[in-house]
């Protein structure tokens, strides 16, 4: 009987000891730490860039690269603060710094890299276009590009290019901007023109010859055939240069 009683007492003590160690251990595991995953770090950076960059979210392709591993943090309210590293870039390679805080206290800082591509619709030449040649549906097309260097002033509608002439020789695949285009000449150098001068009810006309291509309502050089002098006037239509006197 004494043996059985001692055995029972020892078993009870051993069971109680197991309970003392097992129960607190499970609680500590659940409350003493939290994990910040690589996926969460990269997704947070993508969301941050998408919210601050001046492009439509649908036009962005953002890739973030973090070379570290999951981060173990103490319990509490987690805060992730993303900042660009001294860069004002709006696309391309944008470095980032992530500051990690728990309950308002700074815990860790990590570096990330990102690559941002922007989709844009642009008008491009589909063949070489000579200077002075009219822009038409035969030599341009609308195309969507992905680029690290978005075009701020690219022409994005074919209608905005039609009716203009090439201001310089344009190679195949050239993205059009307003500086590459010019209004077509209303009258060309060497053409005969009528020089018109008006004052009050008086009107004088003399024949002239254009010394340069002329554009509607633009100033142009013209040779007065009678006086042999070159004067300046405003091209009001394809046949008339108006001068003041």
C-alpha cells in the first residue's frame, strides 16, 4: 500500500509539472512574435508606388525586388513606412527604403529596388517620312508602348497628326511630338503672289514673288516685282500677302 501511494503521489506531481510548463509555452508562442513576410513587404511597396506616381494605375507595371527574408517582429501594431531614396524619378528604376515600426517604435530599416514601366499610346511612323511630306494614315499608326521614360509630349491620337507636314526627315518607328510637325505651307517659295496694301478706303496691289514658304496668317518675305525690293507681309490666303504702310 505504501508503494502504491508513493507512486500515485509522484505521478500527480509529475503531471502538475507538465501542466506548468506546457500551458505557458503555447501562449508565449502566439503572443511574443509576428512575421513580416517578403510578399507583404513587396506588395506594400507596389501599393505605395502606385498611389504616389502620376500615372493611371492601369497603365503601370511595377516590379519590386527585396533580397532579404521574412522578418520576425515583436507583438503590437505594425506600421510600414515606404520612402524613395533621394530620387524624383516617376518611372524606371526607383530605389526605396522601408522603415518598420511596432507600436510607434522603430524596429528595422530595409532597402528595396523597383522597376516601373508605363504603358502609353503614341503615334509612330511606319516608314521613313521626308521633310515636308504630309502626314497620313499611310505613314503613321497608333501603338501602345511600355517604357521607363514616359513621353510627356508625345502625340497620342492619329487625328492630331493628320493635316500636318513633317518638319524634318523622320525615320521608321519615330514617335511623333509636335516639334517634329509643322503646318503645311499655304504658298511655296518662288510662287507668284499679289501684294496688297490698304489704308482707309485706298487699296493698292502689285505683283510679287514669295522668297520663302508661307503659312496661313504668318509673316513672309516677298519680292516686289515692280520695285525689286524685298518686303515683309502677312500671308492671308494662298494668293495674297498683305503689307502695311
